[in-house]
């Protein structure tokens, strides 16, 4: 039995997931690869539904280093703690589904910056935060942020490929320390979003089992569209939706 989740969000997407669209960056990084900023999520599972083009997602996890091909129609997803880097192969376009709408927007992601940056919350915030808007200054800052994340990522990847999991695990621990103070806010968002959605399903099942159908009288439909086009996200240019639970723009993104 789940405890009372508290106030629910009005009209969330199914399962209270988050939604955005990404066009992967075509900026070339230090290793010659074009793509986004490597990072991990602390709580949320993320899924890529590829709608066009081709590319890959590079991941670091206890499974080791993987390079997962992406093409139209393919789906890839990664659980909390998995470092992932979207790689551009040619007009890659992805619909992103995020578990726990609201948590990623509230900071449930940490870039693979070098250890000295991760150890200093102010330095991390300075490196992770972009100027407002979508102009040249923001693009320059987004590219600088990507390059710094790739710098730290390549060290983690090299060690993992060599069989040394230590730097990757230390990065995970540093990321957890960096966001710990945000957990109370995340818990509020989870209770109002994903937990409340699951509780509603339980209530409907209880009603049907008892012979009731009153909740069907609330049947309706909803529609929305992008509310910010071409923002600079972690992995690429990002079209966002002001859906219940989201706080635009992303904190630090």
C-alpha cells in the first residue's frame, strides 16, 4: 500500500513522464566525435526514441563501455547511474522520454566534469549554467560546457576500458554528493507526479473491482505543442513542452 502522495499534477502525460525532442549537436569534440555533453541521472531512467537520422549513444556502466547504434525506429534507454553521450551520425533526431517528470528539470543530472569541478558546487554551477536565450553567447557557453564534460568523460572511459572501474564509481559518488541537498524538492515533485499517477491507477482498479465506474465520467482529451524551440540542452538543440511537473528551463542546462 502506498501512502498518500499528496496533491497531484493536473493532466500529466501517461505515467507522469517528461517529453522533449532533440537534434544532436554536430560540434566536433576533442576525440573527433560530434555530439552532446556526457552526463548521468541520479534517480530517473531516460529513453531515446529515434525518429530520424542516425548516430549512437555511448554509455559507461558496470557493463563497461558500449557504443549503441541509433537509427530511425530504434529505442535505447538507460537507468540511473549510466553515463551517456549522444553521438551525431547524420541528422539524428530523437524524442526523449524521461521518468518522473519534473525531477530532471530540477537538476537530476550531473555532467562528467573533471573531479576538481565536481568537488566545488560553485564551480560546478558556473560551468553547468548557460546564459538565457538561444543566441551566440548561449551557444558558445553550451559548447564550452560540452567540451568540459567530454574532458572528464574521456578519462572515465579510458579507465573503464582498461578494466579500472574506480574513476567511474568515484564520479557517481561525487555526483550523488553534489545533488543531495535537492532531494527534498525532488521528493515533492515525485509525490505530486509519478507517485500520484500510480496511486490513481490503484484507485481506479479498486473502483472497478467494487463495481464502480464513476471515474469514467471524467473522460477527456488534451493537446499541447512545443513552448520553446531550439534551446541548448545537454545532448543537442532541444524543443521543450511546458507540461505539468516541468520547470523550464532546466536548472543548470
